């Protein structure tokens, strides 16, 4: 299933895009583009699908999406429906060859070249590096002329020093080969809408216009994981959000996230996060 190729416009007087966006969710779907994309989430939260993995994003996250990596930013319903809560991002998007075809082949740019290669998996920038990178991104957005190029180089130099990012997708995520873009959007949207409930495969298969057995084979062939694993990822990601908010007990978080067994909740949480929910809450400084 091929994601939509998104064409990004720079403009007659600029060679790459850098801006704030107050409605980043408008017309978004499963897509890819040749530009590298760096996004600072200032307001809003939701789920990011990138390659073969999904993660929760929230204010403060700085995320680098490499060239041609299929991805989908899905803001929570509170930011897109009814009287939506405000959302705001800062971002820059650029092709790696707009400086010239061999610019990043220069020996002085070796670290940046390696950064852009690593970014093909998608990266959540570590907090330590993100502090300075966000400041430079804001300066870049406000800059004009040659200063824009200088800021972008400074930004990439800082990001290249991040040796402990949280990679999003696996190194060998599946390359989508079909042209049915709408089907994967429908599957992901159904999962995001219903993951807190009991999901029957026949219902999601119907959304994809497939028989149940065909749907299971289809989804795994496209994403290298089963649909049930996707649901567990969404539930655990949502549980992390609730744990951070501190308004619920861990048992309440378990059931609110869609798990119907506290034992299974602890098991799945540890498999994905490497620790129990109570340890996660303590390590994040919430207790």
C-alpha cells in the first residue's frame, strides 16, 4: 500500500520551508516526501505512525523524519473536532541536495550525512539535544536570506551530536508497493477510534473491504506485524499519556487504555517499555 506522495512548496525566494503551523492536522494522511522534516510539537498531542511503528507525541517533542519515510501525524480528537483545542508546531522541511548534489559528501559534513541516514528510521530527539535545537529552529523560522542557511547548518550540526535518540521505525521497515492509500488510512483511523474497546477482526476487515483471513495476511505483509500488535502499541502509548497526567491510579489506567486484565496490562507494558507501569511513572518523575 503506497502512501501518498506529498509535494512541499518552498517558494520563489526561499530554497526550503521553515514555519509555524497552527493547524498541522489539516489534510494529513499516510504520506511521504523527499524532504527531511523536523517538527517541534508546541501544542497538541496524538499518535505518529512512521514506517512500521506508532508512538505517542506530545508538547515538547522534537521529531526528525527522514526522506521518503512513510508517516502519518494523527492529532487526538480534542484537537480536530467540535471546538478544537489549539495546536501548534514549528517545522522545517528541506531536500538534502538543495545545497548542491555533493555538499553532504564533503568530509566536514560527515556527521550530518550520517544523521540524515539515521533519520530514515525517524528519530525523537533526546531532551538534552532538543533544548538547543528548538532555539535554533525558532531562530531559523524568524530569519531571512543567508542567515536561514546558517541557522539550518547549525541546527543539523546540533542534531548530529544526538547519539541517544529514540528511533521510531525499525531499520528494515516495509516499503509499501500498492497504490491503495485510502485503505491504510481507514485501518489506522479505525484502530485509533476503537483501540480502547474490544475490537473484532471482522469489523476492521470490513473497513478494509477484505475477508478476515485475507485482512490478517494483508496487514502483516504491509507492516511486518499483526493488527493485534498495533492495538497493543496504541493502548500502551495511551497508558503512558494517562500515567503522565497522574489523575488515575495504575489500575484505572489499565482499563481506561483498553486492557481488560491487569496482569496482561503489566505484561504488555513491560514488553514494550522495558519496565512496569509503576516503574515508568517513577522514572518519569511523576511520583
